[in-house]
């Protein structure tokens, strides 16, 4: 059985190393890049199954990169990994078609379960009090 192929993009080298270490036993890390433009270039060339993208990166944000990646013949799964806990960021990720959103403060415990859900066709978004309140108000 082939292992899912993953591209990681984050502008902090220690986060790239940590995420790579967390995923290495279950996934093939095909690239680890430090900005959104590189993520677009590498993803387009190598077509990974999953992208783990930081939201705030130089040259091009993770959101901008996600908007440029994929086509009619290839739609990778996307999980954002970020410090941004604002409900607006989570909604923007959903609007871009992301299936997951993991907070960096919870990377050690939340990333693997989120990726497993996403690769199984489900979604993985954090339950934030502000987001739950906004959802209740909208109903």
C-alpha cells in the first residue's frame, strides 16, 4: 500500500522540522518549503495528496497558495497549520476548500488526527468558543 504524499509549507524552520518528524512514520514527505510561492511551484510539479500550509508566510500566504493550487484533474486535500485562532481565518480556510485547520499550539496532539480525518474524506476544524457562538447566532 502506498503512503499518502505530503507537502509541508511553513516559514519557520523548526516548525517544518517538527511537522516532518510528526508525519514521517505514516506519510511520505515529498517537500518542505518556506513560502507560498515555493508551495505552489512544488505542488504543481509533484502533485501531493495533501498540503499542510501555514497561513502566514512570506512571498505568498498559505491562503493565496491554496487558491492557486489544483486544477480539473487534481485537487489535493489541504490542512492549514497556523497560530490564527480568529473565526474569520477559519471561515476563509473553509471558503478556500480546505478540509482541515490545526492550531500550531496543538500541533503535537491535533495534526495527525486531523490529517487522518481529512484523508478519509472528513473535515477537521477546531472548536473555538467564538466560532461556536457565531454559529449559534447565525441559526
